[in-house]
C-alpha cells in the first residue's frame, strides 16, 4: 500500500485498501496454482496442410517419476505412453498409435508429409476424404502408464485402444501453417490445450481406435523418433 494513501484515508478505508491489496496479490497465485500443463489429456490441431506440414513434439516432465516401475534394462523411472488419436474435422477418427516417452526425452511426429508421418496408415474411407478436402485434423493426446516391470522396450506401451491408467507428465506442442500475402506460409507453434477427459470421451477414443487398428492402423506411431522436428513447407 502506498504510504501517502495510508496517511490521507480514514482508518476504515485504509483497512479495506489493505484487504484489497492482499487479495490482488493472492489471486494470481491461486489462479496459476490451478493450471497444470502436463495433464494426461491434451488437444491440439493442424490446418492448412496443403501449404505446410504440421509437427507434434512431445516430452515428459518427469512428474510421474518414482511412481512407476522401470522398464527392464532401460534404467528409467516415470516412463509414459503418449497415445495419439487423430480425427478428421468431421469427427471421424483417422488413426491412432502410441509412443514410449521417458522423462526428459523429446519425441516428434510429422502429421502428413514424409516417411513415418501420423497419416501414413489411415485406412481409406470418409476420414481420409475429409482430411484431404479440408487439409486439417484434430489431434488428441492421452498419457498413460507404461507396462512397467517385466516389459521390454518393444512392448512397454499397450495398444492405444486398451491403455493402462492415466498419468501426469506429458507436455506437447504443435506447429501451424498460416496463409500470407506472399508465396511463403507463416508458421507458429502452440502448446497443446490441457483438457478434461470424460468417461464417454475416453470410451470414444479407445473404441474408435480399436476399429481403426482392425483396419490397418499401426499400434506404434510410425514416426516415434527421438528429437524435435520443425515443420516443412
């Protein structure tokens, strides 16, 4: 509280001002304390894929370290499975897959171009036609526990249609291409949005995924590569 205000204001007013000042300082701390960017369920998107590819970068904050059993011979704790569910804009799931992400590692996925992109194994049909017509997708990410002790590095992540329990620790970003008044696209990158996962949405993600896996989607993400990617125009 500014000294001159305490001198000129009546006693009651000074008390109210002090209370308001305390609330003003406490409110931002309370608000920020309720925000968690490494929640189990996150949502992002890709658009304008006709002028520039999008990439998804994911990491593991290590929040779950110490709570999970280590993968045999991997010497790490807190491994998570980043399950990715890609939807066409018309709400039809195009593909799904999973990728093991250990604490402090970085993995990346191209969406539509080049070998190993997320749309590599999309079964033919309405979803693929919708993506080609709109050049856009919705990307949903779900962090679940790795299989833990007794698993190998190759089977540490269960199928994305039957994942284990939700875990905290996933952080992810996606790039976006934007048209400009030149021949070049503008590229931005945003964090994925932490979201609330309902029982109904979980069932939809996994049931849609089961349908796609029976039609040819790969269980492990095709481009589950180590390292970050920048978008290609």
